[in-house]
């Protein structure tokens, strides 16, 4: 939803179809095979709803399933990792880059591999932060325990002297106000949700044929695989208003 | 898995078929309709594997789906709620009973309703503790943050002067060593995993025809819908040894 909001802000005239797999969340603790299966079902659902561009708005799914989706579906597939890495490389002067994410994202090693592929001299320090997603989903955005847990997770990175920190999970922008002071205000904190929206905007400017094919009017539709209180509360927190969440079942796809 | 272990200890000669829906966990944050669909698929899988008795070893599924499963399937269906309530009523002298569980279990109000049905003068104080499952699954069983979060959750119950506390989630026995001193050592802490195993044992003593139909030899088989590191680690923690986890897909059921 942080990605959907960033896209709406940067491309206010385009129609957006959102699917949140609330019923099977969190992906971060699932195996690669299961995540790939879910990602394929989710994408098929969005294409059936008329999507002309896919954004994998989840670092876990992107790290595990983006090559599969790019190979299997005939539309441009964006994900949140590449744009965040591009931005991190542009902003880092010391080439010491920190990455935080779910256990699955960090274990996939994708950030380190891609950063080092682009810039061999860069050093990447990764830290899995598996409790941050449940804390965000509980709405504990300012609790003392949340601050302590963030301190515990960031402690190793702080001592590595990173000058750039990638928020490698689309939940983490909601904790940016705690993460930034803890890692140090001199550190560039990269929000992958904003980064991918900027990349899609640039892509459309360079590909007018795709841009023209997109439905316009600024309508957004939000599908979820389960309507829960937490999904409602998170939506309200991110968008600052109530969203209409439409329940659908994508398991058959 | 805490239930499987309690059953193995009390009925060491019976064969046990376990299914853990790791891929779609946690149920606690899902809607009732989704939980019912999953519970039906899970039960069908176990019956296909030859189960003659079903134990719903999850408070969330029990609170939402046990009536459905009892109505739909022709085998005895046990769940973790009734035995824990029976035990709590037997042990409480003040009739002030606390219940902790996931958001879905507490929201279902099933403990309060069933306790008051059995004993109208009882007072039930409930508290949802949604972060305890992720903390257990992370293995943060002795961290300072876990203690603080438990203190925050138990604070209201402590001030209600309960003399009995039901652990209304099968993950919570792994935190009993923190919960008991926090709520107060004079409080009876009821572990639903042990309570249901005791009830099944008693049932089999009273129903020799069912007892005889059960396969014996003391073999246990552990199926999961996803083999994750966390599932492996949790299994090892609970059983004190490595378990062979067999991956299966029950979505088609």
C-alpha cells in the first residue's frame, strides 16, 4: 500500500489496480517455491483485471519471483529492488550500504548481489528484521518496544558506518520516523516505495506507446484476498482516509 | 506442535498425523470465512491420511471453525478451548479468569461465552496479544523486548486480580516461563495443549471402540504446507530433536 500511494501521488491520472494478498501474508516467512506460486496467481489476477504494467510491491516477492514473472508474462514487470539500489548507488559516497528487510529478502542475498554487480567496490551490510512487519501491522508505530527492537536490529549496521540504508520492505516506510534518528540523520534512508514509483514514471515518459495504453481517470481499485481489521487500519493509516477493500479469491488462478 | 508433543507424551503408543499450515500461517489475523475454508481443507487432508480423531490444535481455528468441522465430518473432533475452560473452572476459586490469545480468538469471544455458559457468576477478562506468535516464531523466548511486551499485555489482567489465566493460543506455552512470573506465581496458568491431550486420553478410556480403531506403534508423521527455517527451528525447540517435515499442498482439498 505504501507503493500504491507513491504511484498515485506521482501518476495521479492513471488507473491503478491493487491486489494485497492479506489472507496469505506475510510472504517473508515462506519458502521460495510457495512465494513463486502465490506471485504467479497474484499477477494473473491483476492481468485479468486489465493491468498493463505489473509492479511487484513487495520486496520478498520481488527478490524471489521477479525473474519468473518477467519471463512468464508479456507486460513490463517492475519491482521495488532495482529502483532502490539505483538510488542507493547514486546517493552513497562511502560505498558502505546497509540493507534491512524480511528474513526471506535478506536470505535471498539479492541486494548484495545486485549492488556488487553494479559497483564491485561497494560493501553491503544486511540485517533481517522479521518483527518489524508484525509491529507495523499492529500499529505499534511509536511504542517503546518498537524503538528497542529497531535499536537491536540497527545496532550492527550502525557500527559498520554505513552512509546509506535501504528500507528493503514496503512496510518499513511507516517506521522511517524511528529508523532515521536511530541509524543517524547523516545516513541516506532509501524508501523503495517512492523509488519504484519514480522509475515507473520515467519509464512511461520514455515509452509513450505504453503510456497511451494505460487507462486514465485516476481511479484506484483495491482488491485483497481477505478483509481484516488490520488491513483496514493500515490502509487508513497510509492513505489518511478509508479505502473500499474488495475481497477476492485468487487461489484458483 | 505443542499439542502434538503433549499427545505424544500422554498417548505414546498411538500413531499421530500432524498437519501444520505453515504456508498460510498465522490464522490469527485472518477473517472467519477464510479460516473456515482453510480448516476444512486441513481436516480433509488429515482424514485422507487415515486420521480417526481430529484435534484442532489452534485456538483461532477452534474458536471460528470447530462447529463447522463437527457438523461436516463423521469423526470425533476435539479442540483446545473446551478442555482449557474445564480446567480453568476446576482450578479457579475466585471465578475471576483471564484469557489471552490472538486477535481473532479474543474477538470471537468464545472463551467468555463458554465460561459464562458453564458458570454464570464467573468474570472473564480477555486480552489479545497479537505480537506473541511472531516473537515465538522468531525464537525471542528470553529477550528483554519480549518481557516488556508481555508486561504490557498482562498489565490490565494483573489489575483485574484474576486467579486463573488461560493461555488461549498453542504458541504461548513456549512463553510460560515469562508469563507465569509476570501475572503472579499464585495464578493458575492453564496450558491448553496439555489440557486437550488429557481430554483425548480420557475419551479413549471411555470409548474403547474408538481406542481400538486407532493405529498403534507410536509413529508420528509431520506434514506442513511449507518447510521454512522457522518451522524447523520451532520443531526442534519444542521436541528437543530434529523432526522430518514433509511438504504437502492442501489447497486443492
